[in-house]
């Protein structure tokens, strides 16, 4: 007598998803003033689950934990503003994009942390989670890497403001929302220094093609009927589900 393993269940058979997320990445995955987990990625997943008649449970992990959980099938997928780097392509699949963006840098307001271009990262202290592509870009330009483990935005920004670190490289829209949400912390996004236009989506085990394809169909429906735009405007104040053209953005490759 055989039995069906978790990752062998069909999309229709499975009634509940376990989805990895951080709970600390504003405005994609965070706790609001009512201590409720919400955010752009969270509400997109909830809407997808509703349309596909699934229940969803979120499991909070750091980035490395999310990747490991996808690989060992202890979660069904991850929702945390993921893009698909070259090093992940043999292990993971990514959904139809739910967000188009590009990279930027947060620096101190008082002196821009002495940074005017990417090359000025040399010997600066860059903050982030250890294995992210943004930290690898900072390292490529000679920054000293200061690693954090699933820290909150106010901790990141405060450390830049007080000089414990100098710069944070990350997604432009996430940084824009974080800076606007914490106006008392004297930091800013460095103007006109952008890099690596990107697409982000939900991240799957590369053996989970069937689920990815079904979710892709639902994402496309949500784009077509305006739901994705509505959710995006709720969290970003603009439609990030549409492709953007950033002519000044540099392309930076890193060993991963």
C-alpha cells in the first residue's frame, strides 16, 4: 500500500499551503499597528489562496531559513520580495512577477555617508542579511559587510543614522516606503544611483512546477482585473506590478 508524500500531492488535493515569509520586511511582509501580519506579498498570497480555495498559514523565517524550507519541502513556497538570481535557477522557480523594481542605497542625510556612486562603497560599512545579492554587490565594491538576522527596518535605518553602519543596498520601493514610514530617522535614498532592474515574485522548489503554473494563472487574472494594482497602491502608493524603465540603472553582476 503506497502513500502520497507532501510534495507529490496535486494542486487540487492540497487544501492548505504553508508559506514562508519574514514578517520584518516593510511593506512586503510585516506586522501592522494591530499586530497583524500583512504587507504586499502577504495580501497577494491571501488573494491567490482565496481564488484557488486554499487555506494559508505563514511561517516566519530569515532568508536562509526560507530557502532551506523550500528545498526540503517543509513549506509550499515563499513570499518575501524574492527575485531569482542565477545561482538559484537550478534549485528554485519563481512565479509570474508581482513587482518590478531596481536597486538603490540608503545613506545618512547629513553627509550621504560619503557615497556618490557605487565605487564609493569601498571601505564603507554595508548592512544587510549575509547571503543576499545586495550584500554581495556591496562586497564586490569593497564594502565591509555588517550582517543582520531578520532585523526590523527601524534597526537598519537607526544604525545608518548613528554611524554604526554607512549604507543599505536593497530594493528601491521597499527603501522608499521604509524611509517615508520612519521620517524621524535622518537617512535618505541616494539620488540617481540605481542598479539592477529586477522582477520579484513567489519562490518555489524547482520540482513544484504544477503549483507555480496554477498560481501564475491566478496572478495574471489579478493583473487583468485590477486587483494587483489595487493591492500595490495600498502598500506602495503606486502600481509596482507594471514594468518600469529606469535608464540610469547600472547592471551589476556578482559571483553567487
